[in-house]
C-alpha cells in the first residue's frame, strides 16, 4: 500500500480509502465487517463514513453506516490503527426530507456540536480523525449542478460560524483535523481566508467527485489544492460503477446500484456512455480492465491524497485495492487525453 500525507499534517492515509455508504443498505453488517477486515489486511488505514449514511438516505437506516464501523472498530480493537473520517449534514432548508436529522440539519455551531457527539457515540470512540462539512450551507452549484445562480436572499449560517465550531471540537479533543466536501473554489478559498483572519485551524482536505467522466476538479480546484496543501479525497472514482463497464450497452446487472436506484443518473447520459465506451476500448487495447484504468488515473494525480472506493462485493474490493499497483504508461495517458478532448467532462 502507498501512503500520503493529509494536507500538510502528519496524518498519513492509505492511497485507497474504504467508503461505507452501502453499509446498512446494500451491505449487511456481516458483509461490512468482511470488507473492513480485508481492506485493513491490505494496508487500507482510512475509513470514510457520514452521519446520514447509508445512501439512499432515509430515517429507518440513518446512522447505520457509522454504527457498523463503530462495532467493527470495537470488536477488532483497531481504533488507534485507523484514520476515521466522517461528516456532518447541513443545509436542510434546501434539502427537504431530512427532518429526521435534528429537526432540520443545519451547519450552525450548535448543530455541529450536537452532530459530532452523536457520531462519536455511534462510532464508539472518543475522537474523529477527520470531521467534514458534508456540503455547503448555502445555495451553490454542487452535486452535478453546472451553473451558479446567485440567490436574491439567503437564510444561512456563515462558513465562519461552522469553522469556528469545528475549531472548538479540535480544542476539546473530539476532532483531530477538519475538511469540507462538495465544496466550490470560492468556498475553499473562503475557508482559507477565514482560518487566516481569525486564527482558526486550516482545513486539510476536500472531498469532491473525481473520475474520468468528471474532471471538473482540475479546472478550478487542483491549483488551490496543490498551492494551499489541501488534499483531495476523491469520491466516485468509478462513477457509480459506470467506469467498471458493467452497464455497457444498456446492461443492468442484478443488485447493481443503477439497477436498484434509478435516481442515480448523473453518469448515465448519452455523452457519458460514449466516453465510457472509448475508455473501455482503450483499456482493453492495453490489457487492462476499465476499472484498473479508471482507478489508476485517479491514483496518479498529485492533488489526490486518497481514493475513496465503495464496493458491494469482495471481488470488487479486491480489484479496487489492487489498483495501487497499476501503472499507466505514456501511450495510455495519451489515449486518455485524446478521449478527454472529444468528451470533456460529460458527467460533471
């Protein structure tokens, strides 16, 4: 396994992080334990979860992913060997349907402190290594929305209030480091400005989507990431499984995510399908699977600290973790560049 620093800290994370959003929905606790056992045996030291997992979110399963991770950590006695990352949900006014989370989840100082205590209880630990704001507490373009439309008015909690609350959690010893997720270039630089102005802890990471079908992080974010030493925790490296090739030619395998949940259509438009087929043929021509090509592309980026994988079977998990040993030669990289020119970011 390869390990990289989280931001400019001394926290070392494995190049592969085990994502847990299927734990409690597509995966039982026994299956989750099996995945965590195997990942740890392969050198994976980072587990990423969130209070609202599993996905799709609902009141019945709320917090189950954290509970399963907590049960595993306790039963295996590995808390001090694992970099544990989780997230606090907010912006409930713009995301109706989450009233079961504190009445209406917001990123106020009060709610952040309530949320971390609940997560600590579910995770059965005294501290969280990386605590992240799951998405911005404002109306902006994330989760696949391209254009930014400035609102006439907003009822929001400021990023300063959210980060100040996170700083209090660090002082209290409940959190080691902080990060953001689904954030924009403005939000990332604003977080840096606030930290400098008010002498608050700097964020170390940003968790945004990044894959061959969505390289928008490279446009406005990658320079910030490198210059400000804010690591990308790349999620959806396989674009909901589209970049495994299993959905080619309209296939819908039994129990696959896009078969079970038609709401996940972000990576399934016509242009994305054309790009996926081109990447599939490129991988095949060089003796690779599409999964290997897709994962290795994310792994090699200098702004990526860790690549978050989500698997529902051990077979998938094995191939994903083994991607750390896949090297892309100059010919393959040229092929990726040519395809990207033809199909630039078909699924942002």
